[in-house]
C-alpha cells in the first residue's frame, strides 16, 4: 500500500513547499500514515486506504492550509510571548511582595494572607503554565519545535533562578516571604523547578501529537 502513502505525501509536500521545516513535517505525517497502514493491512483497495488516510488525518490540502496559516506565528514571537508572560508573573508577584512589606494596607494584607495560604495550588497552576508552553510549541511547530522549547525554557527560567539567588544570599529579606519561607517550602521550590522541563516536554509531546 505504498502508492496511497506516496501520493498523499507528494500532494502534502506540494502544499507545504513554503514551510522551512518541510522535511520534518513530512516525516511526522509519514510515521502516522505508517501506523494507519498497519491498522489497514486487511484492506487491499487503494482508494479505500486513501479515504481512510483522509478521514483520519484530513486531506493534504486541508493539512497544508492549516500549516500555512501558522506561518504568521513565528518561533521568535512564540518564544518571547512566553518569556514575557513569565516575567509578568514574577513581576506581579514581586510588586505584590514589595507593596505588602512597605505599606500596611488592609486590603493588600488580605490578598497576601489568602495567597500565602494556598502555595500548593499556585505551584500547580504554575506547572500548568509550563505544560501549556510545551503544548503550544508542540502544536504550532511540531517536530521542529524541540530546539525552540529548550531555548524558551532556559530564557524563561532566568527570573526563577534570579529570585532564588537573591533570596538565598539575603539580598531580599527572608521576612518578606513570611510565613512561606520554611525548609519544606524551599525544598518544594527546588523540586518544582527540577520538574519544570519534564512537564514542558510532556506538554510538547502532547501538542505535537495534537497537531497531526
């Protein structure tokens, strides 16, 4: 059943000729076509096999149209979007921490007390952010997004590491983070930082599969 496969990939390659990552995209779809052909080993009708490929993956024209629409979302734009979101996350937290320790506003203390009471929930929401980062890169750039994921991860991690360094060397007073800054909380922060990349990688794999 190589004929339906080759025909499908040839038509897809024509539609994706403007894609810089053409070879990787074709290779990705080829692997999925091979899986479908294995499932369809009992079918000897080439037209039926082609119909099954289109049913599962979409027509080559539809796939090419979807990929070409994503050309406007460049790797650079995607990378800086998530870096900016992470900076905003840490910037907002820093401003809240600074304001809480400099000003004795009742409403601000209420917000601070509420947030410090749910550190686990905040940590899991932050993990979700990193999973979303991987998912969007995988969905938007497929196999070619692997290098982009690593670069985006390393740059986005800078605020996290900077905050840890400033806190460990007492440049930021520990009292500012009361009652959060306990040994358990520090260990939890280190653990969550270690698993950020695996979480992003899982999101990337999920997104890459969803792009097919």
